[in-house]
C-alpha cells in the first residue's frame, strides 16, 4: 500500500482496469442513443485524512481513445466537428471541492475539454472497499459549454446534453 499522508490520508491511482470505466451517452434524431467511452485515462485521488471529503482528484483522459457503438461516429468524434483530438489530445478534470450530504458526496471541479475549463458539480458515491477507493457517478453536461456545437445533419439533430458516467475502482498508489 501507499504510504499514508500525514493525518491518516492516502493516495490512490486511477487507471483503466476491468473494474473501471468512463462512459458517455449522447442522443440524436434518427440515430437515437449513441454511446461509448474512453479506453485510456489515468490520474490520482489523494486524501489528507480519513475523511473522503478531503479528497483531491486529478484525472487525465486520452481523447484519442474515445470509442462509440459506431466506427463512423468514432471517426467523426475525433475530428474537428467534436473533439479535434490531434489538436487537443487530452481532457482533464481537477477537483476544487467535495462536500458530503445525506445521499453521498457532491464533487466540484474544472473539466477541461478542447482547452476550455468549465466548473462542473455532480453527485457521486465515494467509498473505501477492501483498501481500494471506489467512486461512481452519472450526470449531464451541455456540450455547448465547451464549444462543441455540431448540430448534426438533416433530420438527425444531436441534443446538447450528454450523459457522463464513471465507475472507478482505484488501487493504492505505489
């Protein structure tokens, strides 16, 4: 296990594994639901104490690793209409605060996509399980907030809200 920071905290590694995923669902006209995720991501969660509300999250997503349920869509998502993955190969999330309430945690942080950082807040489950940190959430973002304004073509308009979900199981950092 990782050496604990002063005050009973710990550091955990965010890595792709069989128990972790970052997924998305978009909605369009005739295509209906489009879904996919990101195959490559890494980062860390560091706590200053045993209180998980003290956690600091740093996450980097390899945007070139985006995938979908359609090869054609995956190619389009990587080009200039959406994520311009050659110019912007990574997206990042850095937490700015975590609060606990009766139903779990609310995580706030800066989500940087296409070089534009926007603050987002979402409800999450965060818990320790067998020495590992587990975090999960499901929430909506408006893609226009990051300048992703592609509307689709013909009668296949794409809705602005995209559901983001993650289920991450972090091992103690080495």
